[in-house]
C-alpha cells in the first residue's frame, strides 16, 4: 500500500472534524459561502474514502468521485423548483435522495449495468458518505422511507472511517480490476 492511502486515512477524521466545526460556526461567513463550502467538503471526504481503491492517483478519477458526492445536493434545488441557494439550504427535511436507500439503489443499478465492482463501490461510498455526514445534523431521511433522520456525531465519524476501511480492504489485494 502506498503512502497516499495511509495519508488519506490520517487526513479523513481531522478534515471531517475541522470542516464540521467551520460549518457549524458559519456565522463568521455568508450563507453562500456556507452552502458552497459544505458541498466541497462532501466531495473531499468522498475522495479521501475512495483513494485506497486506486492503485495510482489520477486527477480524472478524483474529480469524478468528487462530483458523485457533491452533485447529490442538486436535489435541494429540484425540490424547491428554484436555483436560489438560500432556498436550497433552508429545507426543513432533505429529499429522499439523501438516503442510504437511494445510495443502494443507484449503486445497484450502476453495478448491474456496468459490472464494474470498483466503481459500483465508489458510487455507493460517495453517496453514503454524503448522506451520513448530513444525517448527524438532522433532517435527513437516512433509511428512507423509515423515519430515522438524525445520528450522533461520533457515529457519523465512525461510518466515514469504516467506509474508508472497506475501500482499503476490498482493493488491498487488487481482487478487482483497476
């Protein structure tokens, strides 16, 4: 395993904690900054979780992982039928696409259509990491249609590290083609 795999694990938890602190103390920043930064954090976390999957760094792969995780927030705009950032971040409950059920459905459809285990895992972990991170703040239909909408902060942190661990263990011996 290369250095960047271990560095991604060492960076994951501190990055989550520092970013979350900044976001929950967003009164220092404008609402637009808060929304954009939060979405950027989702993408970076997904990239850190996906790094062990790749045998070498490739900016195109990292960009794709980043986009998978961050584009999920487009559902905020779709629900409001508006491109207003203030409306998008003021939802009382996130849409059903912010759920592990959605992550499973999308990754299952992706996997069945492509037969690519590596990217199927990446799609699932990118969406799941986004959902779990949002869920600790509340208002997220974690296991839609069940009524669970919030998890404790420690649980979110553990799940993010576990997602990284699955990425590492699944692809440690490169059982699946790169």
